[in-house]
C-alpha cells in the first residue's frame, strides 16, 4: 500500500456510505489533509490548478490504496475487536481511519486553572485543566490559552485551503467550516477580573462546540490537542492513560554482554516521539508511520525521577526499570513535573510495580478458572481446540517445537497438525508469535528448521530464536519453559513441548504398529481406535480440511508417525527435517512412553503468563539486531481490568487461586527472579501431611559448591520435624529410572547418563549431603517410614516377544496435603531453580473450596483440584483403575504407605528383575557386575510362557528406584572426556 502522511484521518461518518460509492467523484468525501505537508502555506502562492492537482493526488493516495475488502475488514476489526488495532497501526494511518469510538461524542469540562509566573517573573501564565470524556474513557489534559488559539488558527488555515478545492467534492467540509471565523470568539466583558474568571467556561463552550462537528472532532490538530492516538480507546489496553509528544534520548538499555561502558552517556541523540502511558506499561511510537518503537513494562524497580541531576538535561524526566533507563525531555518545567506525577500515579497501583509472595512478579489470582492435565493426549487436544478459537494473537514458547506434530490422534488428515493450525489462523489474520530456544550444535532439536518451516507458512507467523550465545555470553543455559497463550486470555503451560515424543496417554503403549490384514483382507480394529476423537469442527465436513502432505493419512491408525515414535536412549532424534521417516525400527525397538503434566489457566493468570512472554519477546527484539526491523513488532500486554471477559473457556476448568512463578535472569528476560525455588521450599516446609514430587530430575541438597538449591534440605528438615514430633509425614518421589540421554546402559550408559546418575544419587543416598545420609544420622532405618523413591516401568508385546521399557518421567510437579500443587517446566536441579541459569515457568495452584476426604484415618477437608490430581496420579501408578478394591483415599496411613504404595513398587520391581533382568538393577553394584549381567539370560527369552504368567502379577507401573545401582563406581565423567571438560553446572 502507498504511504500516507500522518494526520490524514477519515471521519467515521463516511463508513455509513456504501463502499462502492467511495471513489465516486460526486460523493462528498471528507478527508483531512496532513499537517506536515505544509500545503496551507504553499497553496496561497500557487495557482489554483496546481493546488487542486496536488490535493487530489493526496486524496487519491488514501482512497485508492485500499480495496473495498480491506476497508471493510479494517472497519470491522476496529469496531468489533478493539485490541486487533495494535497490530495494524500503520494500516490505520494509511487508511485514514479515525481513532475515536464510532457514534460516541467527546465532551469536555474545563475544571480549574492554575496561575503561575515565568522564570522572568514578569509574565503571569494561566494553565487550564481540561477533563474529557469519550464513552467509558476519561482523561485530563493541561493547556494554555495560546494552545486554544493555535488550534483555532490551524482550523482556519484548513478552511482557507478548501477554497481552492472542487465545490462538489468538498461541500461537506465547507458546510462544517462555514461558521469558523479568523479569530476566536472573544468574551464581551469590560471588567478584566470577571473576564478572567469566565474564561474557563468560555473555553469549555468553545471546545464543546467544535467537538460536536465531526470534521473538527477528527482533525489531526484536534486529536493532538486532546492527546488522542489510535491506542487511546482500546478497551483491552485499560484506561486511556497519559499521552503526548516528548523528546526521548537514545540508549539506556541494560543488556548483558553487549553494553558499551558509558557509551550512551556521551553518544546519544534526541528524537521526537509520541509517549503513551497505560496501566502496566508505557511505550513511545513514531506517530508518522504509526509504529511502536519501544515498550517499557512496569516492574518493582520502576522509578520516575525529575531534574537535571538525574537526566543531564533541562525539563528532563528519567523513567527507569530493571532493563532500561529512559530519559525524556518535556517542553517546560511544569510539564515535566506534571508528567512525572501522572506516570507515578498510574504505575503505583499496578500489580507489577511491586514484588509479591516468593519475590515473584505476579500475585496470586483468586477465582481463576484452571485445569490440570496428566499426559499429553488431553493437553494437546485442548491446545488444538483453543488455537481454533484464537481471534487476535497466539504466543508459543518452547524448548523444542516440531511443526509437524499432530495434536489430535490418530491422524486421518492434517487438519490438527500444528503447522496447519497456525497457518490457518494466520490466514484469518491472527498474529502468531513463537519464541524458540536457539541451541548449541551439540543438541539435535534443530530450531533453525522449526523457524524456517513456520516462517514460510505466512507473514503473520513471526519466529524468534534466543540467545545469541556469543553476544550474550551465554553458552550453558537454555530457555526451557513451555507455554501457549491465546488472545492473552487462555494460557497452557507445564512440562509439555509441542514436539515429537510428548503425546501419550495413561496406557503408555510400547508399540505402535499398523493393524494386520484379516482373512477377508479387511484391517483389524487398531488398539488406538478413537483415542482423541480427532474430528474437524462441526462447521466443516470430514473431507473439507484434508490438505496435501508428505504422507497419505486417509487410512492411518498409528498414533506416532515418523519421528514421533522414538526410543531416545537407544537413538536420539536426528534428521528432523525428515519428520515422517522413522527414527528407530518400530518392529524391533519399543518406544519409551512419556509421562508429563500440564495445566491451563484463564483470565488474570493467563495475562500474567502472556506478560512474561511479551517481556521475553520485546527483550529479544531489542537484543538481536536482526529482530529490530518492523517485521517483528513490539507486543503490548492487555490490561488486567478486562481479564475476566473471556471469549471462551476450556471445558472442565474449575476455579482456584493461581500464582505464576518463574526462573529468569538478565540474559533470559532482562530481569531476575527465582520464585519457583522459593515456592517449592515454602510448600515443603509448610506441608502438614505429605508431599508428592514427580520430576524429570532430582538434584538438590546444597553443599554451596556443586549444588545450591535447598529443596532436598527442606525435605530433610521437614521429615526430622515430623520424627521429633512423633507425627506421620510422607514424602513420595517419582523420577525417571534413567536420565534421558542416548547411551547403552548395559555398557555403563555413556558419560552423560552417568553424570546425571552421579548427582541424582548424591541427592538421594550417596555422600554426606544426601537426604538418606542426613536422615540415617538421626533415625537409622526409620527413614523408610517417611520417604519412598520410585520410578515407572511398563511391559507389553512387540510382535510375539514380551518387552519392557521404562516410562520417561518428564513431569515437573509437586502436590501437598491435597490442597496445593505446583505444575511447570522447572526441574528439581540448579539449572531450573536458581533463576540465573535456565528460564522456567510454573504455577502454584491453591484450592479455595473444600471437599470431605480422609487423612491419616481422620476426616479431612481437601481441595477438590489437588485431591483429584493426586488420585489421578496414584490410580495410574498403582493400577487402581483396574482394581476397585484398592483404596487411594488416604495417602498417609500406614496401610496405604506400607502395604499399598511400597509393596506394589517392591513387587513390581522384583517381577521385572526376574522376567527381564532390566537395567538399572539394585543388585548390580559395579561395572564388572554390569558386564557380567550382559551375558545373563532372562526369563522372557528362556521361558516366555512362564514370563507371561509372572507378568500378570504386575499392578500399575510403579517400581522402586534402584538405590544401589553402580554404588561402587565413581560416576563422574573422566576429565579426559568431553563431558568431563564441561563445567559441573551443566549437569546440576
């Protein structure tokens, strides 16, 4: 589209005309000319024909640049989806579309006046406070009498210009400007004092009379006078706030790794910008193209300082937060004082201007609709449905993202494939913003391929990768969080990347083979029939969403296609640019099931999660030069004042209190926080009956050298307190049986596996800082009454052979007392918890309602969400769904802890050892014994029938964690190996 100079606003009355009449020469079309073209002065000295040609050219550039469909689309989005405007500021400027609310008057009230003397103490100036109302929006501007005079002269100049334009074409404007005189109407009073006190009323009547006329109301000079911009009346941005022209100084960013020492103290420039202050952020924009140039989010470090001692400039205001020191220059001393006061008064009530519980950036949000997920099937399905509901924005951040992952299964078409969903929404005008971790070459997640694939789908899909390792001096840490936000109103998060291998359900299948043909050549019913009911929306027919693709899915019955079927310990993911080629031989190698937890939140908690994404996105845009172009926009957070107006909700959501927690640092988000660690330690310390930990890692117990997080220490202290008080207290820990690295465990597993095992065992039972060592010092073997450490395992048939495989626990969850739970992306290790390393997200959910339950044989008031989550986890782990006689109601009673939980875990582990001799085993203490184990035949091979009989006694998937596996070996990598050369912090 051709560019149009700023100030060319088209009155909303013109929308009432049929769009087909817009370009008809006989229609009276009111177009307000740009102020910066200086046409008024040049026209007076130019021949009329030249003036008309120049004006017509300007008008035609506005009208002819947009098609009827574009005009109608922009009009609808302005009226129906206000927030959508923030992504189309430049188009609104080009289309000359008014920022005012259609059909809503503006009224003003000049409430008072301030008289003051200038520095010379000769002139007495009067400042008028003008209070304005436009629909539900109210705001205040301060103006001198000369500003009213300048506005009047500007309008009169425009009236003079119209004399040179065609009569018919600009008849409407001439009619509206007919009553405008060269001079402002004066007060017909001789008494100077009475005239002074009547002036506010006179100015009020004068301004209101102008605002009743559509031309005056939409004139660019009037909009500047009233401090109105396209961002003024967007409901989801909150109250109108403060706006106006300022000069801003360049520089002031605090970015790790790229700051020049003192550079911006001496080398800077001043630029004229339009400043907008909203209820939780401020921004400045270039008014001419209508592009946001910078967004500053309010945070606890926010300071607003006035004076040359802080700004090194006259009439300066310094606005400082954790990531930037922004210096602006006002036109006068009084404006600087007023603006600083207004910015403080707007920012002080903001939730984000102060720290909250656990030193977090967001407070607990009561009455939040929330829902938890165990496993990826329900999570992915609800994410797919929510993406379909997106109207304005989709935010996605992942450690790894696979564009070709299917969100509903089995897939019989590509309608529910992630890249197809995002492309479909982008074509509908939704802005899709994706933040990916930019990995080092050692990792095989190929974020470059993911970025290219998504960016090639549609211009509305923007993908950034971070960090730039050299520029940011960050080589060891990752962006590990996983989050999907829709319209800043619904947000999914937890441990699940939208990636291959993550989808699973409570069946934890080890195989996924195409169904065999029956005698009549018909396909047998697949095991996975109708898992997700992956139907298209009701408005579509079954054949409508079918797209061309690399594979034919019309008869597909597989749940995991191509790279999605994986056993990453046998072989890690490779060649991700060939997603539909198998990574392992599925006829010979069982897949590793994936256990994970996630959650979805609505309203204010969703806005908190979206704000975190926006903070990271804007930080990345500033940090990387390639993202500073306008193609990657600054994102704006929605106001929490409209958070409860939900366009849709995820079915099954229930109300609870939700607090968003995170681990971030200057390198990852431009600010520092470790509220996840604080929340974990707090919940462990304050828990009364039990904690249930399910996590991918378990590396803790601080020695202030190699390990620093204190979650393990808090567990020890809590157990010792229960022991000293003679009270029952249980700790359930579920972690993977082996770390998730490629390696042959029968040969020791490789250095990476051994390194993680070393620090895991150091946390559990090896060395003076371990949990069990500390407990044994105080209670000998009584520790078994308080803590249980387990893993998960499953068996099945692959072809005609029995097979077993561990279930990979990727969850990052804590449940306490059937009243609280934490779900997120943070592992129990220093990388996730310290804040200065990996970036992470989590939520603490507290039930606000109570339901009757049982705790230690007594009546107990539990929280419905936490109780249901704990029961869902226990029922799957213990096989309670297939055994109605097995009670999981009381998690701390002796009967449950000893005769159910520990007995099932011990029995299952013994059966798996007898049948499969599967690793890791408690009986193998050294690498020598491990080598001898390789040649030991197992029952599944020597006597499959007996093995099958033994396996029938398996209940659930719980097994005891092998505490003595390789206990005689030093599992730290050799200093000569590449794993031994990297810093210890990589493993902890």
